[in-house]
C-alpha cells in the first residue's frame, strides 16, 4: 500500500488546482482521474459548448444583419470545422491543465477509477490495467455529476444522445427531439436550430425554467418561438422506439396523444452524483436522500479528513462554485486563515442561450415566498438605447430591491451580454451599493451598462 498526505479524486475545476496547491504546500499528493483532466467544464461542458454556441451565434448574426442593411448572401455551415474548432479548444485546455499537474513536484497523476475500501483507503483500477491500493491522511472528492436517463418504455433500445455524446456528432441532426427544458436542453436546442435542425423540446411541467420568474420564462419562450423551436409543456414521453434510421416517441399532453418521429434524441432531464464506482459507504461517508455527499459549511463530510467539492456535494452545479470550493479549502486547510464557509455566498450564473440570461441573487417569486418587502424594477430591451442601435431588442432586465434599505437582492438580465450586466449588479450587491446610486451613476453612453440608470428609474415613478 502506498501512502500519501492527500489524495484528490477527480480532476475537475476544484480538484485540478487543489492537487497542485496541496503538493506545493509540501504535502505528498496524488490525483486520481478516470477519464480526462479538466472535468466536465473543459471536456464536455462550458468550453466546448460555448465554442459551438459562438458558431451558432455567427449563423444568426449573418442572417439578422440584413435588418442592419448588410447582406451576407447564402450561408453555409461546415460542421466539421465547427467541431474541430471546439475540439482544438478542448485539447489545448486539457493539455495545459495536465502539463501543469505533471510539472508539479510532490504530485502524482494516476489515471484510473477509485473506490473506497475503508475510511482512509482506496483501491484504484488503473486505466492501463491492474490495481493499486492507496491510503492518505486527507481525501478530497471532486467527481461531479452524470446524466440521468429517465424510465421510458423502450429507452434501452434507442441510440439517445446525452450532453456528452452530442458533442461527438459528425453531422447536423435533421430533427432533434430533446427530453427536458433545462439550461442544457435550451442551449443545445437553440444552437442546433441555428445549424439547421428541426427542434422539438418536451417538458413535463406546466412551464419551462421553474426556478426563474414567470415573466423571464415567458420572454425566453417568445425568443425561442421566434426561431421556430417547438416546446411542448405539460408533456411526457411514454414510449420510444428505434426503427433503424428514425426514432419514434409517443407523447402524452394531458388527454392529447401524438407521435413524433425524429432522427436524433437528446436526453437532458437532469444529472445525478457520479458515485457509483466510488463506494462512499465503504468509508462511512453519508449521502443525502438524493444521493449527494453531505458536507458541513466547511465542505467536510461525515468522516473527518474527507472533503467533497463541486457538484457531487449538491447545491449549485456551476464551475465557478466548484472553484470557490477549492478556494475555501485552501483558505481553511492550507493557508489557515480565518475560517470561511459556503453558507450565504452569492451564486451567479449565466445561461448561454442568445440573448444570454445572467442571474444573481433571489428572484421575485423567491422574495414573495420568503415574505420579503421588495420593489421590482423591470425594463424591456426595446427601451434600451444600445439594444435599439444594434437592432437586437429581444429580452428584458429585472431587479429585486429591498423596499426599506434600497439594497439589491437579485437580478435577471436577459440580453446581449446579459451575464456581464448581471456581474455589475453582483458587484453592487457585494459592496452593499443601493439601487439609487446605480440609478444616478454616470455610465458611458451608449452602453448596455448605462441601461441600469433606466432600469432603476422605473422604481421612482
């Protein structure tokens, strides 16, 4: 048995920098990775999908520019080049991350699948064959999530796609049927519609984006409908069948029933913790009712000296949260500064449909649920000078403000560069800046940021 001071399981957005930091602090460290360094974000999440989103946006822009007096002529899509552009980015990022690990002293990179065989012991099934037993004083789990495949009659016989395998396509689907309407579903749906696919999205709930306010969700629906994306709410797939070249799905929408025949089907109905091979129970690690690893406010599991970071512990499943978990671990365990916790931290996120949906803080519906006394500012983008000038007036901005203090509690920005505008509002929240200071702030004209003046002026009417 080989012993380490620390072992990191999973080379995701927390595990990759953490293993290097542990080793650099003088601890003999190993990182176990069963697939590729970089985790979901680098390999089949943020980086590759946003590269493809950029290609899809270029298609939309070429067509849309006719309203600005510019004609691009006939538009053709070289899908192989789109995918090569995506692959080149992934390989560069993955290679750079792997090299940094290999160049770090006191650090071993081991490719294989780890499983706990005791509280502080793992057995690694090596990717190149054989097994190795390792022990450590501390363990850090960063194994992430994997797609959930729903129980639908016939699903096992259908060559469905997931958010990972759809990135391996060599041609554009003729008709892509998407199960689910979350962020993954909507991003891929709009992307492939712009590439030329017919898109049908199936959502069992009454509306899409239940965590967002109804007006924001309705605006997204409107934007997607303008691109001829079909979204069927209150609908469920009861059965699917593959006939060799086509997939047929039997869909029930209340009392209505219909069949949809498509060439490809994407399953985007949720994700679950990637723990099947890890055997956390062998180490005594407690899981919650949904199968996520339970941690305290400092990311420690039920076993002292074993920590969980990123998506596998539940909560917001975002790359930047995983990275902040890493930062908190470094602060608390290595630099030993004043203890920081994961409680009450701001959680920004951005859905990369076009226009983007940037989000921070609470929604209006959450504020009402909590019984908070709030004021709500709303501004449609057809009242934003920059949007009018660029010819893209889709979307809206919205902010939730504490009625007594004037502090911003949350915001949604559905707009071109919505994620960047939401970040400005996040910085205001971090600094305790009240809405009136943004309302009266001097911002460069004409910018999207300047629209914050008008957004908050709606509260003064």
